[in-house]
C-alpha cells in the first residue's frame, strides 16, 4: 500500500509559528489538508484542542473548519463576481466576529483595491486578497501552503510579518508549508518532511523576526 503520510507524530502548541519544510511530493500539503479536515486519515489520530478530528462526520468537519481554521492556498479561490472587499467580508457569513474589510485589506497592502474585481487584479494581488480573507475570520489556526509563492519579495515579507504578528500577539497557531528554508530561522518549530515521513523536528529557542532574515 502506498501511504501519503506514514508514522507521522508531532505536537504543535497554541500560538506557535511553525514552518514545514520538504521537497515537492514529500507530503507537506497532505499534512495541511489532514490538519484542516480537508482529507481524512486512514489510521492514527489528529487531535486539535482536545477534539479528535479523525472521528468527525462531514457536518462536524464543516463546523470545525468554519470555527477553527483559516486556509491560505497556492490557488486563490476568489469569487469572480465579488469585489476584493466583498470576498473578504464573506467571512461574516461563516464566523461570528466583526470584520473590517478595509482594515484587513490595508494590512496586506491593498487599501486602494477594495472595489476591484479579481479579474482586475494581478496574480499577486489576488493572492493577497485570499490571505486577507483567511486572516479576517480570526481563526485559531492558519494553514498556509506556500503563502508568498505569487508575491514579490517585499510583499512576501509584509505578509510573513503579518502572519508572525498573529502568532506572537493574537495567539494564532500559524503553520506554513514552504520550500524556503530561510523562513525556518523565524519559526518557533521547524518540521522537515521527506517521503511522507518526518525527518526532523527542531525547536528554535530564539526565532528571528521576519524583518531580520536575509532574503
């Protein structure tokens, strides 16, 4: 039997800034999907805040994702007939939190693009709207699959600063899948994956600020 993930065992504390590293096909995205309740494990346990995600039915998984998880994918998944701010404020229908769409767009450097439609935005700008949408719901856990892949270096640093700030100041658990090993220096914990298995877990006692990294 071919296993996408095998003998994977780790713990992530609330509010940690975690980087998952590994080559393409190592299982990084699969791991995010399992944590987020998008894929189901065939064996083992996935425990989040004391709840066994692997035992949830479809309705419970939907509630779990809505309440606890924000996703940042490599693909933007924006609704084309809604403006940037409307895409962000869609989260009001999912979670019971106040969402200031303009403020969230400003935090990702898109203050002047609130009323533009996805087709009027560049790929990098669309990615930032998708990031703003994930951040807006104030999730307990942010799962980020190459969140800066479509961004230039300056904008990438802006976004990573935002994610690190959410971890440090809002106690959001941020888990980032990336090929960029430099980001490991800013992480509280670094998980390296190869061939569907954990190769190494390292604790960073003195993580750097994103601004301090040499890109």
